[in-house]
């Protein structure tokens, strides 16, 4: 099992630099006052396709050899990775086949199709998705690009932390949300190398706390049934990301659904930027664990900004 | 009737620089493709209190003499000017009395109170607001700071365009939303001086098109009953702003409510930033008048980002 090292993140950063946005690191005196800490927000909601996923997908596409480039790439996803791989591949002249459940939101189907990918619809089960992808691979020889269980994806996701720690070299802690663990793995590899004494935390919803249970028990734990508002964090770790995170991260912090919504509202209202629920999870963890962060400089990776504006978690009030 | 010149905007810019944010100018390749033009967004939604109003209010407070500083300032407003004057005054050690209608949203009352201003509530009529302000002035000798019919306010609002045209010296056109006309006046004074051949447009809702009717008839026209979603643009021009705008602006473009909502949705979804409906009006005008802007570099002043997240104009869909 290949696991990226810091030099692989550096190589990824150089490779993808012409194709990705170098996103800003924003601060907010109002949120600092609320948190009792100095917060640095690495804004991957401003990344292409609205999520950090474009970094890993671009690195994976650029890592293909000539023969693989001709055969194309395939993945099964209905989320940000699908859109990211579609744009990363098609814009580099590589064919992208995306397997999506027929029940995926229309807006996501349109986005993936709009980037020029070919969509194969299937039943909304993991078995059906894997079977559809396998059939495409058998027929075309396309390369499967898994959303997180992939060396080049993890190295690519680490480039967000590399930029962050280049711009702001010495925060006391860094937090990233954790679903499958690709972003947290890349972040941990990068941060542990550049700032050995930094605290590295994953943050996840209590309703999807498989990473916390895995880390605390020392054994990879299965996911719970998906129920959280943080729809980017439904997947569970794989052996590869579990290995990295066990070794490099300090802990996984968990937060309630109410705390996620409140943290998301704070960022929207005070910073005037749109972040998706998954991106609010680390801020919720900072606000809920004041003993860990009081008076510290705390870097947070804002993973994305893709939300359905017609289904927002802000209730009607008078 | 005193009207600021370009040198007054420069003086305001130097005076307020230590106290205001120098806001970024953002671009979006996606919105450029949709508009068929290169768009520059001067992001005053990231200004303190979430609106350009903090520039004018700060300049007005800094322009007070010692005696006036001791007596304090007063205004009647339930919008961004109230919050802006409250913060500008109190943070400089000047007492601020804000007259608000008792029917103002709780969130706005809390914001103004949170900045340390004293609030006087009154009936929700212009007569009651003016009477309450007059009573405070009689009692305290406070200086009335009108939201737009004020020399220092107009000069202060012009500093956004001054920064914009310093960062990007030669756009073909600049647009600002127009309500009372303070922002458009300051913008026009600045842009006409720095780029004499630039096209300068105000943008307003058809449902609040008093500025367009005033400009087109050559006579100051009264406001219509307030019905637009762009709640920052309900007021009508005063003689002072009408004089500036007649002389310096090229035209006022009007847009429908549907076009405002669609432009607002585009900015939220594609740029991942939160803008208030009034700020979407110029983009709606660009999208609705392609013959004026095709292939041009077009600067838009995003006036603010204060929205009630529980009352958003994005309908529920499946």
C-alpha cells in the first residue's frame, strides 16, 4: 500500500499549479472574538468546482501515462469528486466516465455533464455503482480514480495545507473535516513535516463518527447509516487513509448537527462567504473544544462551497 | 449646496484608511462567460458592518470638530447606515443616537445596540423618525448625519471607486446600485475624474426607478411605494445626489425583481460569496443590457452582504 510522503505533496503542488486556483487564507476579527482564538481559513470553497477535490483529481489525471490518458478515467460518485474529476480530465483532453446513482440531484447531474463527462446512471447502491464502473473499465480500459483511496489523490489534497503553511508558517493547530480521509491524510502528511509540533485534528459529525471510533479503537470501523447534514462526510476511512491518520493526526473531534448548522451560519453571516455544511464541521469543533484552542492560532481548511440554495438549514423566523 | 470634488474623495480615503478594510476586487471566469464581458467586483460586502456605508459614516465622524464630537451624532435609519454610523462613532469615542422604527427587524436592532449606540424607537413613519431625531438634536446638540444628503458621506462612499480604479485603472464601465444616490455620486465623482471617458451607470429596480425617471425627465422624481426585494434601494435621490448624477453619470439602468434574484443566485452559486439583493442589481443590469457591455471590462461595486438567512429569495425545488 503506497502512502504519499511530503515530497509527493510538493511534486503534486508543482504539477497542478498551472491548473488550480491558489485560494486565499481569510481571517475574521468577529469570529476570532467568538472563538477566543486566531482563526485562519484556507478557502477551498473558492477552488475550481467549488471544492478542494479539484486538487487531487487534477493530480491524478496529470499522473496518468500516455496509454492511460488515451483510455480515460472512471469514478463513481455523486458529489464534489465527480465534478472535480470531470473537469480535471476533460480540460486536459482525457475522457471521463462518471457513474452516478439515478437518484442524484439534477443540479449535480447537470454540473458533471456540463464539464463534458459521460455519465452512466445506475441503481443507488454501492454494489450497482461498483458493477457499473467495472463494466466501463472492462470495456474501455479506463483507470479508476477513487475519491480518496488513491496515492495521487491524497498527495493532491495535501497541496491545500502546503499553500496554507507557506502563507502562514506556524499555526498552533490545523483542522480539516474527515469523511473518507483524503483531505485529512494529505493535510497531516504536509503539516507534520513542516511543523512537527503542530496539533492536527480531523473533525466529523457525531452522526458519522467512524473516523473517531477507528482512531480511538485502533481498528478501522464501518460507517453508520448516512444521516448528517454534512453530506461530504458520509464515507468512511479506507486502510490507506486510516494508516496515515492514525500515525500523523492527534485526534478526531466530533460535533452535533446543531453545532454544524450554527458554525455554518456564523461563517455566512460574519464572513459573507458560502461554505457547505461539511466545511463548518472544523469550526464547530473549535467552538466546542475551547480548552484545546483558547488563545491559539488555529488553521481550518474550508473544504468547499457547494450547497443547494433551495434547501438551506436556516429555519424561517419572524 | 456643497458637492464633493475628487480631491475630497482623496482626502476621505487618507482619513479613513486606518479604520476601514481595503476590500478585494474579485473576478470569476464563469460569470465572465455568462456575461460575455470581463467583470471586476469591488467587494464591499467584506467591508466592516458588511456594507460600503461604513466608509461614508467613518468619514463623517472624522470630519466633526472637537465640540461636535463631544455632542455626538444622530441619524434615523433601519438599514446599513444605522449600523455603520453606530460602529464608526462609538469606536472613535463619539456618542451615537440612532432613531429606528419599532417595527425594524430584531436582528438590526441587536446589531446597532451591539455596536454601542443608543436606540430611540418611534412609529414607522418618516414624520415620526424626523421628529424623534429633531428632539434628540434639540436636547443634546448632536449632529445629524444623513445617509446620503451629506458632503462627507458622499466623499467617503467615493473611496470604494478610488480603490477599485487604483487596482484596475481602466475599465470601460463602472456600475453602482442607486437608492439615495450617495454611493453612485461618490463613484461618479471619482471615476469621471480618473477615467474621463469611462461609462458610469447607476442600476436600480424597476419597482424603485425614481432615479431613472429623474435622470430621464431632468427633474427630481419622488419614490414609488417600496416594494422591491432590494431593500437598500428604497429611498429616492435628494437634490445634492441628483445634481451630481445628472452631471457625471451616463444613464440609470433598471431591472426586474426576477432578474435581481437570478443575478444574486449566480453570484452566490458561482462566486461563493454572500451579497445582498441591492448588490445584485448592477450585475442584473449588465446581463440585461448586453449591447452596452459585450466584450468590455466592467467594474461593479458590490455594495453589501447583509441578508436575513431565514428569508432568502431562493424557492424550494425538488
